[in-house]
C-alpha cells in the first residue's frame, strides 16, 4: 500500500507541479496507453446504458447524486453536508450513501441511523464518519453496490430522499437529480483521463448534469475559464458558484472549538493528506498564519505511529508553536497516541457556501420534495 501511495503521489506531482520536466513528461507519456484503455472501457459502459442494453435500477424514493468528472479536490463532502442541511430544512428524512472508499467494509454498512453512530473508523470510511458526526438527524450508509445499500436504508431508516456522495459515475442506480461539482482551478483534471490525468470520464459527460456547481469560485481569473469549459460541454445546464469558508479550529485532543484568530501570527506546521494540499496551505496563510513547513502525505493517507513521530520531530526542527491539519486528516490521526505529540494539534474546519445559483438549486430540491410526497 505504501508503494501504491508513493506512485500515486509521484504521478500527481508530475501532473501538477512538474509538467515541464522531462521525467514528468516521460512518466505521463508511459501512462497514456492505460488512459486510452480506460477511456475505451468508460465509453463502452456509457453507451450500454445510453442505449438501454444495461438498465439503471430505481428506488421508490427520490435519489440525487453529487459527483464530479475529476478525481479529488472539488469539495464533495462539504457540499453534501450543506445539501443535506437544506433538505432537512424542507422537512425531508435524509439518507447519505457513500461507496466508503478505504473503509474497513465494502458490504452495506450503517455508519449512523440519524440518532446514533453505529461504527467508527477504521471500519467506517473517514468521509462517511465525518458526515455522520456533523449531521445529527441524517443517516449515513456505505457500500459498493449503492442500490443494495439504498434497499437497506429503506428497510432500516425509512428515508424520504437519498443523496449519493460521489455517485455521478454510478449509472446502475437511477438518479432524479445529477449535481456535478467542478473545481474552478482545474475544471478538466489536466485534460487527460485516469491515470495520466484526473478525468474519470470524457468532458462530454457534463451533458448528463442537471446543474453544475463551480467550487472555489473565489479563485480569480480561473473562474471565467471554468465557466467557459462548462458551457462548451453543457451549454444549457444551470451553473451555481460556491466558495469554501474557514469556520473555526478544532482541538484534536479535546474537541473544543476555537476562533480562527488563534492562527494570526502563529508559526505552525501544516499536515495534510488531501488532493489539494497547496490550497490548504494558502488558506492558512490568508488567515494570518506563518506556515514554517508543510508535511504532505498522499490523498486518503492512513497515518501510522511512524508518521506521528516524523510530524513531532518536524515541530522541533522548524520551531512551530502548533500543528494544523484538515478535518479529514483529524479523523485518521485520532486513532493514534496523540499524547506523544509535543505541540497543540488543531484541525481547520471548512464549510461550503453557495454565492450564486442557490435559488435554482432550491427550486430543484423543492421538486424532489414533491416527488417524495407523491
């Protein structure tokens, strides 16, 4: 697993950080045959569904999907959290279904029934556990077969609406609403299909979207380019804009929430294992922190005691007064003996806010509510 993580991290480095280096170009060129094979398989699969040779299965309650075309970094988890809150305000009984990537179980699993947490990491996937903690009153389930998980939800928690987290490519389950998120800074995943790029599907798949949400819409000139990309492939789909807002700091040991002012002028060590570490660091700098060093781990990294020892050593090496990580990383780090860390350890809490297009999305959700009532 460590070798796979290292290879994945190197590939992403070649895409994002060093595209002009000959070694990066050579490695990405080597991956192109795999991208062509992947693209052929994806196109064949999509054609089978489009022509009705393979049919989607439908659940008896409205299903909406939140997904993207690129792997990682578009902000699905905070968007799903915001969406579940909006549906709850409309009186809906909401269930969130995730695949449960890198969780300990691939079979249908109830993480939360909306009242109590039923399992924790490592059996529960980190994103699912985070959503269950943030959303009391919302049930969270995981499993590779989303239709089967949906049947379990109907039997045990009786939802009136289901949200599929990362469900845009899961064509086997019929969706009443497809929401596609696009990162303003990288709308086309470096323009190549996996594994030479980050695209899960060709960009023509934007045409299946009922609404496109451009996240990180405060990214300056990148926003205009992202809108142009979406309009090229989805000329009639409504476009909404969203931004990520830092909320507060969470003391990882105690769970206490602290003001963001705690970061102002502090020399800190940043720690992250996410798809967009540079954006995380830039956020800390905007909040007034002095990022003395940033220990970057592969996306979805499972921390071990050796990692914690390295983090602790780095604190002394750079003279940091605190360590700041992400909420997703916090879930993994809390499994370790944090008493061995000799500095305060905080997680930066982030929320997502719609700054344009909220009324369009709410109208779509209201139509779903009518389907649910019927």
